[in-house]
C-alpha cells in the first residue's frame, strides 16, 4: 500500500504534527507499506529530519510568510500560506500513484480532501483535534474525552486518547511505570516545551526553579528552537541543570523523572501513558482543550505563560503532595496502544473482508447488562474457571472494577457493519509484561470464527506483552482455538503467546 502524509512543521506551526505522523509512518512501515511525506519548505521545518528517518520528502511550493494570528482558530489558515485549492493542486502535481493520503494540518480540510479524492480515487485519513469538516474515510482525534458524535460527517471517527499516536516504546515502558512506588528525593523534573518554544517558556521555567534545593532539572530542547543558544549557555552555568537534545528514547528519559513541565501537545499523552504528573504551560490556542480535559481528570496543574514566576512552584508543590493521585489519574488516560488501534482500523478500511467484519472496542458502562446475560448463559459457565453464576449485584461490582482498573484491558467484540456486540475478550495483568487472557462469545454466535478473528486483533494491538491462557482440558473447542491462534502449549491446560516485537 502506498501512503503519502501531508503535514508541515515550522517556527509558527511547531513540530507536533510531523512528530506524531512519523510515529504513524513507522507503524505503517513495520507492516510493509510504502510511506512518504509531502511538506512545504518553511523556516524551522523538519524536512531534513524526516529524510534522516528514512522517508522520501516531496517538497511543495511555499509562499512568503504572512502575519499569523495564533490566538484565533482562523489563524490556522495562515499556516498553509495559500488556499486549500492551491495546495491541493500543488500536491497533485508532485505526487502520483497513491492508495491513501493522511493529512495532519489545521489549514487542510474538506475542500482539499474533495480535490485529492477526486483525482486519485484514494482513501483519505484526517488527523484533527479541532472538530473541523472533512471528506475523510477515517478521522483520528486523540483529544481526551472526544466522542465520535462531535463530528457531523459520515466518516469513521476514532476519537479519544485511546487513539493517541505514541511510539511503541511507551506501551512497553508503561509496564515498568505501574511498579514505581514512590517519589524520589531530590525531585527530578523534566522540562520540555516542544520542538520550538517560540515564547521561550523554557528560560522562564528554569529561572523560576533554579534556587529550589530539592529539585534536579533535565531540559529537553531541540537545536532548531529559536532560543536554543541562549538556553544552553545559561544551563552550562548551573550544576543542577542538565540539557539534552531530543532523543529517540523518550519513554526511558521520562521514566527517569518524577514530574514534568511542558506544553500540552502530544507529549501530554506520552506523560499520561507513563503516569508522570505534570505542570502544563499552554503556548498556543489549540492547546486549550487538552488542558481543560486534563484538569477535569485531576491529572495536571496548569500555569499560564505570564504567571510562571508566581505560580509554578506552588503547582509543583501540589503535585508532590498528591503525587500518587496524579500518577494514577494519568495512567487511566492513555495506555500507549493508540497507534496500533489506528493502523488496525486503517488496514481494515483498505483491506476489508465483509465475510467476517469482526472488530474490538474498549468496553464501557453501557455493556454491563449485555455481558451479564452472556456470563449467565449455561454454555459460558460450563467451562469457566469459576463455574458459579454471579448475581446481578456481584456482576455490576466486578465489571465496574474491571473497567476502571488501570492495568487491565476489557474489550467488547463486535460483528457486522452495525458493530453489534457478540463477545468479550479481557487481558488481566499478572506481572510486568504478562497478561492472562479470557474470551467468550455470545452462545448464539458460536461456530462463526469470531473468537479466532478477535484473537488476531488482540495480536495486532497488544504486541509488546506475553499473553497467557488457561483452558480446562475438557474444553476442546477453546483448546483448539488457542492452538489455531498460534499460542504455544506449555502444559495440558496452559498456553502462551509470547511478545511479538
């Protein structure tokens, strides 16, 4: 499959759009697809960096810079510095033979999609955070709390932080984050304001923190940032501050710190995945919604850019006093598997097999009654490890606890284009990197191959863990199921599917 990603980076736009697209590109590449980028040449762009990552970059025309109003949504139109029609036509001149186009640009929307879809007869995937109009087959909006109904289009909408585009290392390192028990002394603080930090919030933050004896600071700052030399020269004069350029191993770096201070971009989901309590400093209008949602979850403290000197230290003190609460609130928000979910959904779109349209989604409160009915069916209880039928009260308490457990996964299996629920698959964490799987299908749907397809989907999403299965020896159907699914038998009643990546 040939995929072209249309996104830009610049001193005005920042680097976040390109960085999350690179995560998606890497995931496509691992699946054997051909991925390239189409970007403008702008001050502060990442075109050279994209090429170093191994991707072809088609450089589109750029126009002289116009005044950009960052405080208004209308200001995003200036990011393109030309009309959508002009950009789409330029794209068509430079790109040929494409199966799918991914756009991640606040100035590209429905008009651009209409032109490109009409020319290529291709699929379009739009990454968005602002609930704009698109003519896309799939819309990806990783905003916390976002729901598909907020978009009025007929597109498939992958909404919420469960679809956050994070590198695989975050889901893998999350397993270690669960077992961090205490706050360190002195407190290790990671300062990261994104790839540009045009207002130089980094320097204000450092000058505010420098006299705190109980804090050790790491600063993550890109050499492309306009204040790079000023900040690094200042850091060289202070022993308790360490500078590091951006690293490929962000997850490990984050886990070495107790608290983070940064801007509310995609990095918010990286911090949340690893349970890092944060002080967020909004640097752009489009970061406002993320901050509001994270505040509602009691996952962060927020300090405005003009109040860093007066409010930053009190915010850090709040995080340290209630560190465990903030940690757990973050771990609930994002599990780090969003990229796998997105790729699975896109591949299902491009290689649809209507003969068995099975999918999985995270369970919610509305599924409690349906799951109870399946749980009580004699066929379900016959080979359950616990054969006793639960009461309605017992089931509600059990399932609500499972739905809120930060380390477990509870999926509902769906079938048909209407996504009718037909079963359940759970992953319960038993130790770091090891999960016990449980699966059952609505007895009315037995014999259709649904369970085998569901296990394949679990493999697509949960590649970084070992999955264990315990199957009673008399349950020949399930014994056969796990054998067909590629699980290794380790005893008469135990199977394992080892980590895939």
